[in-house]
C-alpha cells in the first residue's frame, strides 16, 4: 500500500511538471520599430566624372550613404538649366523626402517647384532663396581662395595671374575677388586676368582660355570651372596652376599645381538629412566657414615659392577676407577701414576689387 501511494505521488508530481511545461509561454519581446528609410535625390549640373564640382558633390552623396543609417539616394547628372524645373518636379512626384539641387543656376527652378510639394524638403546650393520647405547651403570658399591667392602671389614671376571663370554670377565674382585680395596681400603688383567661358563645363573653351592667358604672360592659372582641364592645360604650357572643387585636382598636374581650394560636402548632407528625419529641419541659409571643414585648402605643393605654406598658415586676415579698406578696380572705396561686408553683400557681389582686369556686366547681382 505504501509503495502504491508513493507511486501515485510520483505520477502527480510528474504530471504537474508536464502541465507547467505546457503552460502559456511568456510573450516574445516586441521587435524594435524599423528606422524610416529616408530618400534623398541630387540634381547635378555636370557629369559625376568631371573630377571637379559634380565629382565633389557625388563624394558628398556617398558620404551620406556611408555615414547615415537607412538612407537611399539617387542622382541626375548633366541637368541643363532649361530642363531643371521638370527634372526636379519629377523627383518630387517620385516621393523623395529631400531634394538637393547642387547649382546656383538651379535656384529659380527649385523655388518654383518647392511650393507645389510642401511635404518635400528642397535644398539649393549657392543660392539665397528660402521658403517654408526650401533652404540653401554653401561654404565660405572665398576664404580658401584668399589663401590660395597668397600662394599664387608669392610664386608668380610675371606678377600676372589668371582665372578661368564659368558663369558671370556673384558667386564667381566673389571667388575671383578673394583670390585677388590674397595675391595682392603678399605682392601688391599682382594683376588678375579673367577669361569667361560662359559655361560650367566646356573643356575646349577652358583650354582656349588658358592658352590665351599664357600667351599674354600669365604664369599662374586659377580654375573656377567644373573640370581639371585648366590645371592640365597649364601644365602642358609649363605654368603653375591652382585647382578647384575636388581635393584631388592637383593629381592632374602634380609637378606644377600649387594647391587646391576644395569642397567637403558630406557632413552638410548628413546634417540636413538627419534634421529632416528627426523633425528639426528649418528654413535657413547655411554658410559654413573653413573652420567647420566644408571648405578645405590642400597642402601647398613643392612647386610653390619657398615659404608659401608658412605664409598660408600665418596669413589669415583677421575677422574675414572682405574687411576694409577695400577699393574697387576703378579706385572707389567700397569697404571702409574697420568695416566688413555683410553676408548678403557677399552673396550679391557685383563689383571687382582693385587688381582685377575685368568688368562686371550689367544685371549681375541679386536682382
């Protein structure tokens, strides 16, 4: 009898264990919500293989993909000003969250499309227009051009430097002026020759511009266009050059290229996309200085005059480049001593500083 009772106890305990094991399982933890995928589109004025302006912006796009989670990007290259509005509108229709239009020449097209798509954020490079869902972004490239001008002013033997200039807009006038002020800060005899090609990307015209200036005695060539053609052409002619846009510009002429003012767009793109994602984006005109890393000047090359790197390191002009006294190229005092130009005056630049052998056509500025 005792053995039977013991057996029943064992069975009861076993059944209890089985029933406990078969009880309602603990609820599984809920999966973490997936981060919303942000879709960003880029509209380029040139081809990504230009090794200049568009190449640098595309490096920024790739930085965005590599450094911000859950971002998808696309781009349109070689978009003309005529087609820009339709192409931007098409991207908005496709549901992109952020559309970056990477040229000042796309400013008006961006401003025309933005009000039609209030749920899309539009950002225009080198513009100044903003709206409820439209901002602008740029960097103070004139600061790096000023420092490159110091290198050019120390290196030139003929006191003649030249600038291959694309489109006659305030942005380019500002950069020419910055380079000229830098050169004349160390060599007051320097004169700046300017040849306009009226295009961002035109290798044959860029080559012709360099050749015409070299034939006229220019021995340092600044490029302001979207390619390295002026750098390589200057090398073929045996004169020095200053690159632009991409920090690899001097690779086209490593023996005679002096330095390169260049762009680092990635952090700006990352910051804007993150702000859109977390709801902190606001209409703004971003204008970042060299100290924040958007604008870079590469190390001065061995072809530069002795002491050029030290002069660059010590050559920052104080508050900023465009502080008085500054005269224009007709001798008129434009910025008084103790005063500095405002950002809006810089954005709307429509005159040349002393030393520039060119004239600004009517209609250039913020009309």
